[in-house]
C-alpha cells in the first residue's frame, strides 16, 4: 500500500483515518495529515499516531494518494498552493460536495489523476458508504487501489459522476437524517417511561439490524416491513400514523432538496 496524505483534518478526514487504521490496511506511519492549528494536529497525532504537519505542501510531497478534506469554499485556494508538487503519478482524491472533476482539473490541470468521492461519517466505525468516480487519467489499478482504501472503512460503489449528487442525498448526508430518526424514536420511548440511555440503545440497534436485513436478505424493504406488520397489531397501527403524517413524502422531499443543493454548488 502506498502512502496516504490528508489535507485537512476535520470530522470526515478523522473518520476516514480512523477507519483505515482500525482495518489495519495501513500503518499509521504511512499516513500524514495537515491542519491549520497546533491543537488539531496534537489531537490527531495523539489519537491516531500518524504524521502531522501545518504545511499542506509537505503532505503532497510525501504522499502517493492525497485526500483533499477541506471545505468546498477553500478547495481552489488550497489546491492552487500545492499544485506545483502534484505530478502525473500522484492521485488526488476529493470528498467535497459541489467540486466537480472538471473544476479540479481547471486548477491542477487536466493531465493529473483525479478521483471524486463522497464518503460518510460512519466510516469511523467501519460502516461507511462511499461513491467513487474518476477522470480519464485514472487506470484500473489506480481505481482499485482507491476503492480498497474506501472499502477498508465500509463499502463503496463506482458510479458515473452525474450520480454523485444522488449519492450525497441518499448516503453522504443521510447519517444526519438517521440520527434524527433515532433521537425521535428514543424520545418516544422516554415518554413511555424508558430511561434515555437505554432508549438510545434500543432505537440504534433496531435501526442497525433493520439496515443489515436489507443488505443481507436482498428482500425489498416493503416486504421486510410487511413481515413485521401482523394483522390488527401494534406495528401496522404505527405505520398507519407514519403514512398519515407524511413520513415517506417528507423523506423524499428532504433528500431531493439535498440533491438540488448539491447540484447548485456544482454550478
């Protein structure tokens, strides 16, 4: 495995670094990350035992694969600062919404290797989901290598770039929706008398188990739902209320809004 560098060490970068190390894909001494503040660098060095620097140019010079994990509004400035050290063998991996492959090529030139991705924060616990797409300079070997990295902290799918916005809506941003759902489920259990800590455990485990059933059984979610709904029972009564309150429509509208925002950010 080659050396990996992270420009930026925020929540998503830390989730990815943690996932890579926990999977034993790469030794910490083959990972380097940059950040603006000493406090951030001290924190990630202490937690992950990786190499750290305030200088993003050092990250590029000492890495084969560079994951650019900064906010979209500073992407161009950061890439412009380090582009002289990006040769044709280094692989630039982006994780920002709204930053198209073309927009990155315009900064570092179109002869460079670029992979655009959209991971999510469950990477920190080895359950991330990532969308991956590439530019014309990426070889099959390059793509397999980057996919191996992203699979080390969950699952990934190679998609055409025009599907990245959809991936952001259904996966990249969706942990926030799921956390809200878990919180609401737990609130209801607390109303019914359950201690909050226990309520979170019941709700979170139920969500995790349900998701695993979808992935492992291959059955349609509607079929799995029907398996829980006994005639005249408690579950179908809850489903009736959820349909009445527009749960399904609200989720669709929310994700479509997320996708639309992602598209606008790419303009």
